[in-house]
C-alpha cells in the first residue's frame, strides 16, 4: 500500500470542495439536533484525571512535553507512562484481556496489534466522537488525515478505533563523513548495500559497515523490508505464507551477509535503541530502520555525528522499489470510565500543531497531510532538505512490510529466531523452511476463529 503525502492534488481538493458543498445541505432534523448539542468546551471535563500508556520513543516524548499545555487548556490531569516497545505490547495484551485496563488511552503499533485489537474489542470506535460537535473541537479537522493512514487504521468492519497519528517509513541513515573519507556513494540497489558496507567496515577502528536489529522478533521488519525489493510481502493477498520462497531466502541471505559480515560485535542482541546508539556514536556507517528515530541524531547533547547524518530512501531490490511502511495509532480503552475526557486528550495530541511539532522534531512522518504543507516549519527545522526529501520519497514507494494478521507477534517470534540463527551461521533456507512449517498451523488456526 502506497501513501502519497505530497501536496493534495487538484482532484482531491475538488472532492473536498464537493463534500463541503454537500455538507451544507442539512436536513431540519439534523439542524435541530446540532442546536440541541452543548457547544464544544475544552474545560468541560476539568478536574478529571486520565492515565495513558505509551511506547517509549521520540513521539511519546513530545506528547509528554505537551501535557502541561493540555492540562492548562482542559483542566484534565494526565499520568502517562512510557514503556519499551516489547514490554508495552505485552502489558497491553494482558490488561486489555482483563477487561479493566489501568489506562484510559493507549498507543499501539497498527502493524502488529491492529487485528488483535479488533478481535479483543480493545478500543472505542472513534467515529461517533469525531461526529459529535460537542466533543470535537472545530479545528480538529479529521479530514486532514491522509487517506492512506486512515485506511491502515480502519478495521475490517469499518470502525476506526485509533487515530493514525504516525506513519513510519524504513530508510537508510548513513554517516556522510565515513562515506566521503572512503569516496563511497550511497548504494543504488539493495545488493549494493552489502558492497558499500564491506568497503566501510573497519573493525580495527571500531566502525561497522552496517547495523540493524539482530534481536529476535525485532529483527523481522529488517528482513521483511528487504523482501519488498523482490516485489512481494511475507504473505500473499489470499493469506498464503511466502516465507520460504526463493525471494524470501534471497532477502534472508542479504540480511545474514549484512549483519554477520559487516555488523558490530553483539549485534544479535540489538533492538532499534542499540542500533541508534551505535550509529549516533559514529560507530556504524549505515543503519536500516524507521525514519522516526532521527531526533537524537541531530541533538548535540546525545550525538557525535550532528550535521553528518545522511537520509536515503531504501534502494530498489531486484524486482521492485518499496520502502517498508509501519504505523502507530492511539485510541480510547473500551474499559475506561473517562472516555470523553480521554477523547479530548487524543484529539489534542493528534492536532495539527502537535503533528507539525513531530515533523519539526524529526520524530517521524505525521498522519496529517497539512503538516507537509507548512513550508515555514520545514525550512526552520534542524533537519535539512535531504531528510524531508527522504520522507516524501519513501512515502511514494511505501508498502506494508509486516503481514496484517492476528498472530503478528508470534510471526515475529518464530521468524525472528530463524534470522537470529542465520546471523550465528545457520543455513538461511533451512531456517526459513523450519519457521514456515512451525508458523503455518498457528496462522491457520487464527483465521478459523
């Protein structure tokens, strides 16, 4: 699925104008109901306290930084907790299953938890809230969210149980200084990533040619993103596993080569945060991961490579050119007793101002289209033109990397072990065959229920 976040086309603007015209033709009954509604008031739930469960990342940092402003605006107190990604997912599953989660609002990874959330009825359908003028600020402008992110978040039954506030495109961060020192150009193909990594790999100086996730489960998106270069995903449109095909084996071999031959010591235990730390300390020439992890790289208090970071669109593979796409949503717990106050938090944290703040901070790609039209913010950003070119270029070739299935976590666990074993020297084809045979019945069972 490709998301084009460029300036809206003339056709889309005309559709919007037509929709606005149609909206002006309202029945007397609807008008009476609208007049009967209380006017929107940010202070309506002043004195309420809500709890929020977030994944630890730069976007959550921005949300927590905005809590004071939100409380001043609404009178609602927020207690938010950031939990590392894997643990947050486990906590969400356990608490939602109890029917009485300790939080009123939660963020989720749509590429992992979307269908699980639907099956478990984790979240409220936000459509009625969006349509309620007494609960939704006029400036919220839900139509501003891109069609692609909204479609990604919408469930099969048509409900929208999370707001898709963040879309992550996988690209290549590279150290311009290391590239220039060796006279190396950015790779033009996926195969060239390995060639370039080998030229820049210098263990004697503590520099790895390439770094990516090696930790089981976390490593699967790396392999899946490489597989997109063969023009296929890990599953076919009809749900058949494509994980032991020649294309999947090719992607696995490339993953193994990059990590085993040009990765840093101990990479088998790396998640994104270890990769990020290694790269911003100047100890890796390239890092394949989400563009949403850029913020600390340009922070002088954390990074040794400020001003030296290159941002490149994932190169094309043998058969196709795609950037792996992932997304996060935020929703209201169905078990919450403070749903309306929680909705004010959700709409504030996904507002136009907060989405622009995300883009300005380099914390990823906002779900709103208007953020990309704010040329003043972009021009004043600490991230240069190449960052925004990479973001928009990736959006044009984006495609979902992980399968949209219920047992995504199990999928990542099973194939993550196979990839970890491959880094250790195991045969890629044999590992993927074994993983496919192990996971096939799990997938079949999940589709029956």
